[in-house]
C-alpha cells in the first residue's frame, strides 16, 4: 500500500523527491501519512479534494489482505 500511495503522489508532485509515505498501525486501522512539499499540497489534494478522494478510493479497492481500515493523512513536509 505504501508503494501505491508513493507512486501516485510522486507522479502528481512537481517535487517528487520530497514525497514520503509513513505507515502508522493502530488497532484495526492503518494510518498512512503522506508528506509532500508545501507547493505540491494543492496538486495532491486537488480541487474540492477530488484527487485525495480518488487516492482514498484506490486504497479501499486495493487488496491489502490485512483486514484493516485505511486512512490517508496528507501533510506538508518541512
């Protein structure tokens, strides 16, 4: 799942070197933190959050085999 999120974000970002994905496991939940350059936040989130919503939909559709819910948290990388 990390690779899928990173692949999508790197292709959307103007600074692909700043893209980083971190997985934070919680009880029945996997939180994926996506860090991007401040200038790429708009590109990764999209108008009215459409791109972020599409990434989240792909995360739900991708077979992860863990039986866990997935959450995507997009943050600026400092």
